[in-house]
């Protein structure tokens, strides 16, 4: 008698479990909703989702790198940046176009060979947003600064697996490439 009671109880629990699990699946099929990140300030934003499930992560800048820069001055008939034949003393600035606030102003880095890739740690991990930022790269000389390259970019649109890359090509077909490395939080 005891054995039959346990089997009957086990069977009832099993049937009840099957009914409940089937009911949950029916609700998912009926609703057919997909969750994800709906916030456009997140690099993992997905406009095709049905609801925001709280999984959004945001890009926080870690490092700036001058991946490539022009070795000749197009405004000076393609001559070297400095008259004495040295390489440019670069100064990189990135500004939030919406607020006008400077996101990054690197220290002047002197005599940078075009093959070199200088980098600067972010002074603090600033969150990047889904709007335009302006960047300028100058050869900062004693007699004045020469614009090497500049442009506008949207970091969230360019974000890809921890890297944001943007740049410019001048009239001499010399390219400038800036790389920003970020962490998702």
C-alpha cells in the first residue's frame, strides 16, 4: 500500500510538471517576444527586439592610439612637417560635438615617426554616447600648430568588439587612423 501511494504521488507530480512546462512554452510561443538592449547609446543596441530586458552595456574608453598619421604636409607641397627634417610633434584632441566638452586632449608627443603607434591611457573611463564627436590632430610646433587631420565620428556606430576606429585621407593620399579601445560595462 505504501509503495502504491508513493508511485501515485510521483505520477501526479510528474503529470503536474509536464502540464506546467507545456503551459510555459505555450506562453512564449503566443507572445513571440524577443528581449535585448534597446538603448541606442549602447554598442549592443538591437532595434529589432520587442522589449528591453536590462542587458544593455555601455562603451567606456580605456585607451587612445594614433595608429597611423601622415608623414608629409599637404599644405606645404608634401614636405616634412618640420623644416629641420624631424617628425611631427602630435597633439590629439577629441571633443563631444553635442556638449562642446573635451573628451580627450593628449599630451604633446614629440618627433613621432609615421611607423610608430603612440598611445595614451584614458585619464578616466568616460562613457561614449550615440552622437558625433570631433577629432583634430595637430603638429604642435614652437612657431605654431599645423592641422594634420580632422574629422567627425560617431563612436557607437563604429564600435566593434572593443575597438572604435576612424580617420581621414589627405590630398597626398596619406592616411590618419585613430583607434579607441573601450570596455563594455
